[in-house]
C-alpha cells in the first residue's frame, strides 16, 4: 500500500462482534468543484483496494464535486433562518444548523413546512428528554449540511457544503467505475454517523456505522475524504 495515499490512524483496527476490521483513510488533494469525483477516487483509492473491501466516501467530497458548496458571502439568510438558528443545540462536532446561513440552506433544501414541523416536534420532545427528532423529520438533506468551523480545511472554512444529491446513485456509479467494489457514501462526525447511500443492497449500513463510529477519517485538516474498510 502506498505511503502517499494511505494514512495511518491512531486506532486502525476495530473489533465488532468478534470480527476485526481495518480502517484505512485515503489522503487526497484539496478537492474542489471542478474535480471529477470518480477520477479523484480512481487516482487515490483504486490501487489500494482489495477484493471484499468497502470503499467509503464522505458526503462532503460528493457535495463539493456536485457543485453543492456555497460561499457564505453568497447566502442571505431570511429572518426565519436567523430565528430558528438561535434554538439549535451547539455540539463539539460542528456548527450544524446553528448559524443563519446553514439554516437558510436547510429551508431551501427541505422546504419551510418540513423545517417548521421538525422544529416544533423537536421542541415538544425535548421536554421529555428525547433528542434527535428534528433531524429524524427533516431528513439527511438537513443533517448533512456542513457549516464552517475554526478547524475546517480552507477554503471550506468560508463555505456551507450541502449533502449529496442522489447518494445511492453516486455510490453505484463509483462502484461501476471500480469494477464492482462495494461503496458507501457516509456522513460521519465525532458524535454520530449515518450511511446516506450504498452501491449494493447487501451492505449492512448499521455495521458500517459501528465500524466508523470513532470517525477514523477525522474532520479537520486531514484531507482524507475517502477510506477503506477491510475485514482482517
């Protein structure tokens, strides 16, 4: 495996129900809108893959190459976005929808009625100690919106990046370009994770989330938007 592309992680192996898995982050250049996603993946990951591997691709690199990274300066939040953003719980994992610009994009992506309903349901269920209802209702298009943080890799420290469009289709297209390797489009951070799209119905989404639970790619300046899961 090449030293240039494959990056070490602090704890590369994880054991799930008696089976060991190796997580291999893949370093790339800073991917921009004009990059072709499949060409980037072929360049950095194709030679690293082995039979029965699962290639996982972050939702952010997919969104960027789909033209879904928007400069903050180009987003004008409406008053409703500014109001709703004030009530978003801030977490160490990132800004989420807790800034007017990201909330504005959630309103555009999901529609005002859905975001208002999700907000109302979340307010009620929080009284009873239940959290996460907002994103359950709003869906992945809201939960996968990334806003800038102090540690965000430039130039995306000045961008809002939307979640990927048609992630299942993206995963399938990547798989077909890589001779049928299994592919998962993932949204993983230091607090939670979700599988947004898969190339094969046989991919166990819950297992993949458990394997990646500790976020082996990181989310700061690592430049590792791709990774490999390998059973060992």
